[in-house]
C-alpha cells in the first residue's frame, strides 16, 4: 500500500508550496489509511514514527496553519475522479454531515440541529458535494457551514479571529454553500455530470433549484410534503384597480383559477393504477422496491406559477411512507431513469459512514478554519485512494 500511496500522492505533490507540506500531507494520508481505532494526529504519528513529540507538533502545524491551496488540490482531484468514475450522466449530490463537538473553541461550533444525533446539539456542520456513476462514488468538495451568529454576532468576534475565519466571509445558507461547490465543479469543466440530487433541506430552496437549472444540469430534489404545485398552468395577470388604495402592479394568479395543491394532497388523489412497482437498485439484502407515480406539474415561485417540472412520488411498499421529488429533466425522460435517480442519494451517505468509520473523518482535533478544510481535503483524497484502488482491481486486464 505504501508504494501505491506514494504514487497517488505524487499526483498532488506539485500543488503543495513547500517540501515539508508535501511530506506531512503524505504522512497524514498514510495515517488515515491505517487500521487503528482513533485517527487523530498523535496516535497516527506514534504508529508511523514512534514517540516523537516534535513530529506531532509539526504535523499539527502543517494541518492547522499550512498555507497550501485546498481548491487547487480538489480541482486536480476532480480530474482523477472523471478518469476513474466519470460518465456523461454522472450524478452530483449535495448534502450535509454534522459532527458533535465538546466545548466552544472549534471553528463554527454552536448548539444547532445535528444530523448525527437527530436533535439540537453542540456540533460543527459541514456541507459536501459527492459524485456517483455506475462505476462507483466518492466525495468531491467540502465547506464548513458557519451559523449566522458566528459571522454577525459581536460576541463571537474573538473566536472568529482565533479560528482564522476570513474577515470578509459573510453569512451563507447551506443551500448557498452547496451551490457554490456545484458551480465550481461545473465551471472547472473536467468532471462529466448530468444530474444533481439532494434531500429536502436543499430541495426546498427554489433559488438553488433554479441556479442548478441555469447551469444546464438536471436536478432530482426531494421536497417537503407541503410543497405547492399546480396540475395545469394557471392564468395570471395584474388585478384591476378598485379605485381605492395603491394601484396593483404585480401579477397574481387570477381568482377563477384552481388553487395550488400540496404534494401530499395530490399524491393521495391519484388513482391506484397510476402507481407502478419498480426496483430501484439491487442491494446487499436483495432488491430495493417501491411504488412510483410521476406526472408533469407546474412548480410555484413566490406564489406564482414557475417552471414545468416532473413530480416523482415514491411510496414505501411496507410502511406507505411517501417521498416526493421534483425534477427539471425533459418531458420525455423515462420513468425508469427517474426511478434510478431516486436511489442516487445513498452513495454520499455511504461516503460519510465510511469516512467516519474507517478514515478518521470525525477524529480530527484541529480548531481553525484552515485546519478543518485541510483535514477534510485530505480525508476526501484518502477515500478516493481506496475507491481508485478497488476500481482498478476490478478492471479486466488490457488486451
């Protein structure tokens, strides 16, 4: 493994500014790939070099304060992902992953909803973009979400400075953070992709969906059950002035038009023959099967009719649980394609699980803004090293 890792690291080593940065990055990658219960810096250095306090300090400094360019490394990573896994209909997934944290000194830590424990807790919240194709899946990018108080509340100013958060960084919602990463991947032009998937935390943000559409990508987004839709495009117009008050200037849905329906209400009204049984994917415990219905609807935008999109309804065969999705895919898209996309969010969840269980993605002890992003960059590279190795072992020999 050591020789393979050295060859892999050589792809990225020219992007580190100094020799020490290159060497410590390679050693940190090696440490993340070791079989050991906890992958924080001290036990990794102990396993690789023995008891060397100076080495522990040097690795900590390289990770938390080293001035190497994460984005340049990640852009190179996207090229490698395309080489190994890229397909024209590849899928980008934007999702969040949170990590409980004790204390209040680490960057971005605050009591907030923590997906790892399913309730409000003291944690750091990250936003990630992953990639999946028929060849495999991996992570592409990561950014730490800063709660609004961390950016705008004066009581956080000292922590803001201590953690090295850029002074000009304004507050951004998680969908905005996710959008910036998707846009960066798209603008780099090195990784083939056709789709973007997300859960309802991102799918409820119509601005994000419209931005994805503007990039020429097709989204397949889970949305809340109370999302309002029209079955037919309603007529709109500026209401006539009654002669009293301010004269109307904004278009509205005309009074004679049907009101929009909530997704859950619309799903309940569909006849049984519109629901078809489909296999989403073959799993380790057998095929994953659900009932699906799909129809063209008009999405809402600030109370007005917006784009015509697919409403895809997925119902659990056993529990009856409903999962609704919206997609801007073309009207002639096959239902089998939409069914497949409904199962394409699981790869990024698997990346999170594997990263935390096997690659120390939750074992870091850095507190700074730069340190968090450095650590996550190297974690992404470690994950792809394993994906790449497995993929190459499965390839048939060249003729």
